[in-house]
């Protein structure tokens, strides 16, 4: 079978991309039917329910027993703790203390037996030749990557001594933890590490990088964010994917979206990027980046003008309808078409479909709100479901952004020992790390960061304005400690590197942040080498600092039990025994807003919000151009006329997995999608090496000329490769902006103008 041949090739060592494609091309057409979407620029090799949204082939590892008979090992259950909606349940087979097979848990409705393409290489990741197995200290220049092995005692003594020296000289707030979101485990990401920093009195990190603009926008409308169960996608009559890329970032929900169609429902995609599910959608609306609020208001105007709104629902459960009507009337179809680049016919088609189809689910993606106007756009979108009476109308009706009815802060308070923090401390926004390290913030001018401790993150790959981050990490007076599994670009700048264990080597607890599942993670194997879990490392460091509080004696096993004993879980009857037996439980969460009660000042859905007005925004909604755009900055646009979007790829999860040989082989060199018209104007052809430039710097990418993945004026490249593994030693975040979004101090990665030319 072709699958067996692929498996044999994969598990050998490396295969060339050309050889792989030659081997698999015969089966590509047949297997393409399994995905439901394959564009002219995609090659799909083998999938379960996953969908490809990029150009590289998708490879699914099959269980080893389908390749050759062998003696089976013991099976244990893990949970993928990555910053991913799916949070897959995993089965690991272990023999003689070594993992011999990793598969998805077939009993879980989300995972359904499959893993995504990147995590199918977990075994290669755990046993990678470059795993950090021992503590290391720097012996070369910062960034040079020269280290020598030391003992744990020397490493901890060095760290404790240096922290004490810096605290005595600069104060405890000169110490900064930088973490989030390489691991979202309740214990290993939110646990006793923070008790250590609270005891110390270190600066807090505002982890605003991901969803904060949207998080802050939604309560203005509904008072609280409550999301639909994604398994209900299959049971609705209209699924709208707005700014999401499910086929790359949420692959296990694609089957539910396809079931929606199979059941007679409609699927609509609104996105600047032609995503995977756009290939089987009933309508694909390729909108100009940053203009979503205009589109929404024009749709609202059409719905009201044609009396498609649910007036009885509006009268009973909302306030501000007349203000909404007046505001939307300013956004005609013609105006919206001119600004968004979407035809009048497409806007009308969607407005009519959305206004007449019930039930419907509107999925709001995260990428869109990573703009300077991100909160404003999300606020506008949240008005639509209320206008047609979709909120609280049933389990298969409403919207979904992020499910926070149950989430880590409710579980882990007891692990962080906040009572140890004696005085309020400053908070540093992680989106401004470069500024913080170089004294570019007022607070760090007064009290510079003297000590940086990095865990569960790789800022040199994922943080904006990479040149500034590199400059900060290069400071000789900055003492940097990095906990990691590999020697990342960030670790190259460390003074001390500590080897972290993988989630296959410790216990933890995880929860879907899109679905409704709580999941247990059991260790499959002992930590390799001298690697340790995060909490073991910080507990040991606490003792070296002389801290004697009982919290620093808690084990990861203790910590998991503390989380499960919180009232929010205990009241559901979930015990340690029940969750460890199956590995996961589905939380009992009521239909969002079924009681029609909203935690807004009025107690109703607010089309008009005084709180929004007080915060300095239009009380209904409005179009605010992005800060880097033709309307937002004409002078900058004249210099850099292309919008640069850094999208997610199915092959990476942020920067994770890029150093795995098979993944790098699949991805090839980093590339950028450029529309054929933009390419022709610049004399660029497919395969050219390009310089992508703005005032923040220049990176090199390979041109992929397209007529459909993106529209004229917009470039798309995938985040977030390791800089040292790509040509030129710089990733796309070298040129992304560290400006903040309009709400919540969120990131603005996609507010980013550039120009491209053939590489010099």
C-alpha cells in the first residue's frame, strides 16, 4: 500500500521533497477525496479527517501494527498541551521504557483517533538528536550558541546567586518571567512557577499576544464571552468561518463543518486568505485585511432595510437598536464594496443568507483581531448574531470565539500562591518585549530588566520586531535563563539553559479552549537525561533561594489534585479516578445565554454601549482603518504598498516542530504568497528569492505566485520559523510590528506594510 511506503520512508531518516512527491503522486488524486478540499496549489497525500491548507503534502503516520506485526507495549494517555483549539487526546505505546507508537485516542469525539500532521511527528520530537538533556552554561558570546555542560547544583546555585545580586541592586521588579504559550498545561504553565515569582516580587507578564483585543470587545455586547460547542457545527444550518483557518489550526473540527454540509447546511468563509475549507464552502468572501467592520455594517444595513432582523427578539433582549440602525445606514453596499474589495453582489448574497437561515453559528477567528483595529472589528461582528436572534436560541445557534466558561484561572489560583506577593508589581506586555529589554518603556527606563527567565516560549521566533528583541537579548548586563527542550534561537542568548521535560514525561491537566473537554496527561516515560518538569525546576530553585513555603513542596501529582478539587470541577462530580481512567471528560456546560441573561450594565445585549463610549470608541461600531494601510498612513503606504499577513500553517504550531527533520522537509524554505498582478508589476516569477522589507528590517522569502490564495495588495507568509534554520537567519517576526491593538493591549502582527523585490 502507498501508506505503508510513505511510513517506511518517514521512519527511515530524511526523504527529499522531490522523491516523496514522485513516490506519492499516483495516490494523490484518490486520497484527495478524503479531505473535501484541494486547491490547484495543494497536494494532499494521506489524511484521516484533516484538511490541507498549504502547498506541502500532508503525511499521516499510521499505527505501526499496520506496517508490520510486533509485540505490543503498555498504553498510557496523554493530552497535547499546545496552544491549539483541539487539545488532542493521545495514546502512547511504551516498551522497555521507550515510546514505540503514538496515535490519537479514538474514543474522544474531537480527536477521533487522528493527530494533526505536525503532531504525528511527536516521537521524532521526543527522541530528537538535539534534545537538551543536561544543564548548560554559556562560554561564548551571546547569540553565538556556545555552551558547556554543568551540574544541576551549579546551574541552580548560579541562577539563585545572580537573581539575589540583581534584586539587591535593582529591586525584585527587575526580574521578568517570559512564558506563554508553548505549553498550556494547568500545572506546567500556570502552576507553581508563578508562586516562585510571586514570592520574589518579580514583574508580571501580560500575556496579551493571542486573543486580547477580541476578549475585551465581546463583553461590550454580551457582558461575557460564552461559546458554542464546536461539535454542534454539524447540527446547524449555516456555519460562517470569519477570519479563522480551521484546516491549519483546528483540523479536528473540519469533520463537523463537513457534516454541516452533508446534512444540507451552508458554509461561508470570510477571510483575506483562501483557507482549506474555502475549497468546499458555498461562498468564499476574500475580504481586504482590516476592513471587516465595514462589511459587517453593510450587512446589518441590508438586513434591517429588508426587514430580515428578528424584531421580537430585539425588543425583548437588546438595547440600542435604533442607534444601530442609524449607524449602519451610513454603510451602503457601494461604500462597503469599495473599501473591502468585495463585490456588492457577494455582500448582498451573504446578508440575505445570514438573515434568512436559522439556526446559524458564526465562528470568529483570532487572526483578524491581531490588528491595530482588532477590537473594533470583533465588536462589529458580535452585533450580527443578536440582530437575527441567534443568541441563546439553542445549542447549535450563536457565535464562538473562545470558550471561557471553564478555564485555567478558575483552577490554578491555589497553585500560584498569590498571597506571597506582598506589593503590587508592574506588568509588562509581552508584545513589547523588545522595548522592555532595551529601555523603550517608561517603566523599564526607571527600573531596567536585569534578569529574564524564559519558559514555555521562544521569543526570538515568535515575538514582534525581532531586531529589537535580539538587541535586548544581546545585552551583556542581562542575565538570561531559558528552560527548553531544544536549544532554540532564544536559548542561544541564555547564560544558563535548563533541560525541560516533555509532556510525555510528567503529569498535567489540560482543557480545550474551544471545546468542552477536560483532559488528564499521564507520564508515558521517565524524563530523558537530566531533564525536569517546569515545576520540579522552579521548586528546586525556590529551595536554593531559601524559600520554605509549603507550596514549593507540592508535586505535579499534588497540583493536578488541587485543580480537580476546585469547586467549579468538584460540583460536576469529576474526580481524579474518573478522569485518569478515561483520560478525558466532557464538561457539562449549559447552552450559552439560554437564560437570556447578560452581564452588561443593562442586563441585555447592547447594540449601543455607554461603556464602549466611555472607553473612547464609537458606542455602536465603526470602521477604523488599520494604522499601516493606505487610509491609515498614506505616506507609509506610498513607500510600502503591500499588506503582509503572517498566517498559520498546518505544519507548525507557532515555532514548535520546525526543528523536526520531517517537518522541515515538508515545508521547504519559507515562502510568501504573492498575487500574480503584484508579481508581474515587479518582474517576479514563481520561485524567485525575494527581499521583503519595511522600516523594521528585511527578510528573505521564496515567491509563490498565486491567483487565488491571496488578492492583489496582500502578501501571505507562514509563521513562525526558527530564525537560525532559515536563509538570512531572520524569521518573519523580524519585520512585524510591536504596536498594540486598540483594545486590551493585544498584538497587531497583521498591521504590517511592506515592499518586495528580487533578492539582492
